[in-house]
C-alpha cells in the first residue's frame, strides 16, 4: 500500500515538475531519415564537429556549429523549428542535443551513426 502511494505521489510530482511548453525528448534518427528531412522547408541541420573535420567533408546542407560553442551559438537557431544534429559517430551530436534541449528547443533529432554512417550509406557530401 505504501509503495502504491509513493508511486502516485511521484507520478503527480512528475506531472507538475514539467515546465509549460515542455521540450520533447531527443529523437534518434537514421541517416536516411535525416537526409529526407533536411530537404524540407524550415528544417535546421547542424554538424557539431570541429571546423577542420567539417571542411574535410560533411553531410550536404549541414552548417557547422562545433560542440564547444553550441550553447553560445544556439541563438542563431530557431527553437521552434526542427533541428537535426550530426557529428562523426553520433556521440557529440547527442551531447549537443542535450544542450539544445536544456536551452528550450522543441524538436531535436540526433543522427545515429553520424557522418560515418552517412558516408557508408552513400548519401550526398559537400566539401
């Protein structure tokens, strides 16, 4: 009985702990899903690798905002529009996704496998 009461209290507290306009969870997407999405109007596509990594080749249509400056530079992005994040393998982009989530972004997608998976899938690259 006590455990049931505890569960009810935690569930109640969790509902009221969420801020208005709560940020959605970070969605994990494949490179194929990301490639389809970034062609749509209003979609933001950010490569969070270093400038040198970005210059060596990046997913088509991506802009470079390195992980180490994403918090400061996030003001250049629209919090209300979807943002897709990519890095080399998906690890740094997940970190960037957490940063953007904490900054109030509403729709965040992490590209799993990163640029390695993008290249392996023969998707368009730019230099």
